């Protein structure tokens, strides 16, 4: 949330700088152009957010085109009227009605309107692009999760070979200093792979209960908030992983009843 606010503030500061440079050609002074741009900025901010956060999601995306066009027309009229007031005020107060200070054509309502809606539509494009990238990332994550949850075995490096371990036989994984033990129903495998790396390979039916343990939820016989009983072994649940581990165990055993 805080990061988003900072991004928005930074974006509008950049817009203010761009407007100051742009209107600097009309005002013959970048300082006066800055004052003028500062007056225009609230109109640009309100118009942009109203268009992108109200009109587009509430009317355009819901296919209520009649109201979208109507309210967009109202928005154009109101925003141009406010810009005209700013232009007149700036010419009278900032420029002191001196045409040598400001080029009137540069602050005409036509130029101001074009500038305003370039900002509005450019912001819309940026917003759409960001949303598209977020959705693309979400789809990729969901695809990976689906593939991970549908897998039937875990591949680990054992004695320089890739060992396929059926997930239904895997009981738990234990990290011991510089190596990891993978305990199955009939044997144990020792690998140099990190337990954190193995955790990313496993489906949701496995949960980490401790920095040293990952367990197969389906093999858990009983559990409390501090330990679990699995395959005639009692393993601790650490404070770090307790919340997620207990929630996963409760959900699984609730569904299996």
C-alpha cells in the first residue's frame, strides 16, 4: 500500500516536471510555467483518477456504454471549464495580462485539453499494461502450481544420479547440517540438495513445520500446535511455521473426514 502511494506521488511529480518544461516555451519562464502547471495538476489528477477508477471499471468494462459516453462527455466539459478558469487566472494574476510574458496560443483551451487528455489516456495505457503483466504473472504462477500439484514423484540427486521418489511413499524430509534425508515408507535417501529447494518442488499436500522438516500431510497420524506424530515419529512444529502448518493440517484432516 505504502509503495503504491509512493509510486503514484512519484508519477505525478514527473508529470509536473513534464508540464513545466512543456509550458516553459509558452511562458518564457520556467518558474512561471511551474506555477501554472501546479494549478493545472489537481485537474489532471482528479480527471485521470475519475476516468480510470470510476468511468472505466463501472461503465466501460460493464458494457454500460451509454452512461460511459454521457459521463465522459460531462467530464470533458467540466475539466475544460476548470482549465479555462486556470488559464484566465494565470494570465491575469501570474502574467499580469502581459502578452510578452505568455503566449496565449500556448495556453489556449484546445492545447490545454489535448495536454490533459494525453495524460489521462497515457495513464490508462500504463495502468492496463501493469494489470496485464500482473495477470500474466498470476497465470504463470497458477500453471506452475497446477503442474506441481499434479506431479506424482519427486526427483532428487542421490549419489550423482537423479532418483525418482513416488510422492505417495514419501513420509517426511529432514535437513541435517550439510545434507538432507528423504524418508519414505521403506527406505531413506540422502541428498545434498537444500530443503528450501525441495520444498518448492513439492505439491500442497506437503507442508513445512520446522526449518529442518517437511512432512507429507496425508501421512500425519495426529498433531497439536507444537508437534506432529508421523510414521511412529514425533516431530516438532516451530513457532515460525506454526500458523501455516497447523492451518494446512486442520484443513486436510477436515476434508478427509
